[in-house]
């Protein structure tokens, strides 16, 4: 199936299934990349600028290769193009979600509010109770102040 990157907008518009597939694809390419790095670790080449032998490295990372194979419109794109960079960032987020296990229960990693936690339904009662207590305290202080004022005026 040909997938096209960039026609959906933000990360939230990609379905969880598509994000999970991308995370699995990144995981597959990461395993291949680690094997390739192990094989290339023993090989070196002469670097004229540094004037010494340096170990060989793969030309492209596993994120870029996974994005190129997953999205058909980016298969011929350069690794430093804007679209490829955005797709790599999305792939990295999807892989991190896969590692955390966010796809196992079918919900995203967002912290959902508990029931009754969205709107503070107790707030009016608490506010009224506090206001009544503050009002009664104010009346009490006013009455005490009046009594002391009356006593002071008589003396």
C-alpha cells in the first residue's frame, strides 16, 4: 500500500495503527543497522583530513531508511530534505511509543482525566462554603469591632 507523508498534518492525525506500523518498521531497520554497524566496526579507511584510519560508518541511519521504505513519496527524497526530516521525527516518536508500550492497550500515551476530573463539579459547593465562612467571619469581626468601638466611645 502506498503511503504518502505530509498530507495529514500533525502527529495526532495519524492513526494508532499507522503509527504502530511505522514504529515496527523502524524497529526492523534498527536491528539491521546494528548488525551493519557491528560488521563495519572492524573495517577502517584512511582519512586524509585527520591523517589517520577511521572506522567505517553506514551512510544513512535506520530512521531515514525506515521512512524511505514506509512512505512512497519519500523513497527518492534526499535525507536532508525538509519532508524527510519531519517524517524522521514522526518515526522517532512512533518508535519511542512502541518501546514504552503505548500501542498495547489501544490508547495513546496521553494522560486521560479521570471521570469527574474534567470539570470541577464540586467547585461551586466548596466556593459557596468558603464564601459563607468568610462572610460569617467578616460579620463576626464587624460585630467585635462595633462592640470595641462602642466600649471605647463610652470611656
